C-alpha cells in the first residue's frame, strides 16, 4: 500500500484530518502529511518520510479502519510493518546525519574522512539486531507495546507475507480452486532482513568512500581539521603542568612541517588550558545542556580536566543541543570549582578568531595561518 498516494489528497486526506481533530491522541502522535520520495536525494528524503510516518501511523491506521478500505489490514497495521518502519528509521539515522551534515556551507569536504568511520561503527554496533537495544531508540521505546499488540495506543495485528499467489488446489469433491498461500512473519524474520539491510548500506557507503580524492584527504588535509587537532589537547592538569598525550601529535608528523605543527599545537593547547585566554576559549566552544536540560557554562576557574565523551554519551548530548552537528566530538570540561561543562567546537568562530584576533594570530604564527587558509581553500563541500 502506498500511503502517500492514498492519504495525501482529496477525500482520504480530509478523512485523516477529521480523525486527527476528533480523537484524543497523546503528544507523541502528530498529523504529518506524507509525500513521495525525492529521487535526487533518495536516502534523506526516504528517511524524512519514515520519520513522519512514525509520528502519524496511528492516525492512518484508525482512518483505514473507520472508513473500511478494501486493502488487507496487515499492510498498514501489521506488527512486522511497524517494526520495520521503526528499525529502518533508527538504522538510517547515522547515515542521514552524515549526508546532511556534509552539505553544510561551512563544512569542509575532509570531514567525511573523520565522520564516516564513526557512522560505520554506529551501524555495525547494531548487528546483530536487538529490538531492545538503546542504539535503536524508536524501536526499543515501542517494542514492548508492539509485542502486546499496540503502537502508541492503536491496535496492531500479526504480520503476513504472501508466499504464492493464484495457486490452484484440488478440493475433496474433485473441483479446483484458486488460493493464495501465506506465512506469518515473526521477529526472527525481521532481524534477518534488517541485518541484510545494514550490511548492504555499509557496502554502498564504502564504495562511495573509497574514491581516490577521499584517500588523499585522509592522508593530507585532515591534518589541519580543528576538531581533530583540539581532540589532541585532551588531558589533565596536575600540580605542576598540563599533561596531554604528546605521542598523539606524531599522527601528523609527516603532514605538517615541524614549525607549523609545533606552533598550531601550542596555540590550541595554550588557549584551551591557560586561564588568561579564557574569553577566547569561551568563543571557541558552544556549551550543551546536560540530561536535565541544565547548562552551567564555561567557568572562569582553572581547567582541571579536558576529555572526549564516548560516542553513546555524545549522541545523547547532541540530541539536546543547538548550534551543533550530530557527528561532532563532545568535550567534557571540569574546572577547579567542581563545575562541569559539556561542549562542542564552534569551528566558524575559531576560524574567525584566527583571521581577526591578534592574540590568536600571533600564537599560531603566519605559517600556521597560511596552512589553515590553503586547507580551507582546497576543502570545498563533498558530494556523495
């Protein structure tokens, strides 16, 4: 059943609106108008339609039942259909985050080299499929009710698959009749299908990622990525000095000259860790709310600990944040007064200070600024 052609215009559209207006649904059920998938941006367009349907499906099911459409009920209200819808939306989310983020006007093309491995890891983490896994939030939040025959308060029915159509069978009286063979769909069937989908999605993206231009970016331009460089400044402060893993800087040894490498490294480290540069550091980072929606901001006290959250924690924080991209690193700052701030790098503001702030310019040095300038000039947006 093509829901977007059945319910998005004319009489049927008005029937859905009527059901939405005259029934008391919960706040998690919203009326969203469905449309056909865009061919030029298929994945992001399809994900958008899936997401709308997860919010509106109870409305469409109840309209289907109230007005007695002649299609089989399992096509719109089957448990297998609902689970597929939720799980596919969850599984496509990391890939769509990547595709949409890379289209940002201020996002350099080399970001794909840093973000694709993270996206691939998120998708692979879902295999084998578990419908109760927090990595599939839409699915895990609803699977218990679906097993009981409900989805957001609306009844769902067992799923079926047509195995053979128009099969002739001989009856006991010798007459032949035409019938259709069916097979019930269980959770095991859905797991297998979804795992096949995950593998195919990863394979498709790997083919896109393996072009020569991306390989060059992996080895060269990524060396001046701000988020990556700032991540190398993570560490802690003891009684005498700031301790960071200096060995990590060796990752870029062959890609930047020793002078440029040292100046950029020391400039970033100084601005993040030294209190006298705190006003500049505040411009460089956007503060995210914590799980309670609180935001203490960046304190004026000395920084004691600077670290990156693991991917699971980071995803939860980025969901609550604004002015951030879903694949950025999330940094945890702990200050001497006990205050903690969860932050992301505001790369636009960092670049702005490099070109307009005399202090930042003098710390990085002309060579470092030229290296950044050339990289930004070469790092146009990427197309997948």
